[in-house]
């Protein structure tokens, strides 16, 4: 059961160059798939009220559709990271296609926002043995997680179970900035923040958490 929420130790050891947990014993919130009209502003509101900075693993196509939302993420001091241009699976592409997909995202952020992208998370969390080399070639860090909340299933009780059971001081938590989670995202975010406070855990700045 645990491996549904947190990847097994063996996988972490094989892919030891990936980031699976924070390096400063502070919680890092991350959001996949945005920006979206349905969820981004809700997430930003909660983060602002609680003075928390997060990493948004954005899809390039969504940034093209919603550039003002991307600007809001950056102006609020959050980190934008690469989640591919089109939410394509790395495992379905060859090396050249993968480089093109990731580089296109990075180039777009540089051209539109003068922003240098440092972090990457593969779509659906799927990667292979070639991903390490790809990260080195593009001078990026692959950020995975040690707590998947399943918020995309739109089930508040399931998210609460995941948070109650597996939240740690060094958690990299995955939520989603998309239509699947938009009706519960504020509730589960507030629940997570409240529970972390009760446990005496702190939330960290992305750059400090991902060293």
C-alpha cells in the first residue's frame, strides 16, 4: 500500500540522481499540469494566505494558453518547472524527441519571461534509464516525490488519508493544478497546511528544499 503513495527505496537508489525528498527537512508543495483557469488562482490564494512558496510543474501548452497565469506564478515568487510541452511521456519518445520536447519548454520560458528553468518532472511520473543522461545534457534536476496525494481522483477522504499516513518533515508533496482536482484543491491544501502545523513541520523555499 505504501508504494502507491511513496516510491520504493530500490527505485530511489537506482535513480539516486533524482530528487525524492527535501534536503532541509522542510515540506515542499508541488503542483503538476497547470496553469489552468479552474485551479491556479485557488492554489495561489491559499499559498499567499499561508506565505508558502511552491514549485509548479507546468505544461508548455497551458502556459501558451494562459500566459497571464504563468506571470502570476512568477510574480508571486513561485518556481515554474518543466512538465513537458504537451504532457507527453518520456518513455514513448526517443532521445532526440525528448530533448526537443524539454528544450522547447525551457526556450519558451526564457523568451517569454526571461526565466531559466532548473527542474523537471516527467508526465505521469514515468521515466527510464535514459532520463538521467537527458537531465545531465540539459543541465536540469529531475524532481520526483515521496508523497503522492491522489487529489486527481477528486476524493477528499483519500487525500486526507494519504496526508495523515505519510506526511513527513522532508516531504515533496504532489498536488495537481488541473480540472480533475479543482473542486477539492483548496480544502485539501488547507488540511495539509493545518496538519503540518500541528505536527510542528515547516514548509520550505523551493531552492533550499532542492539543493
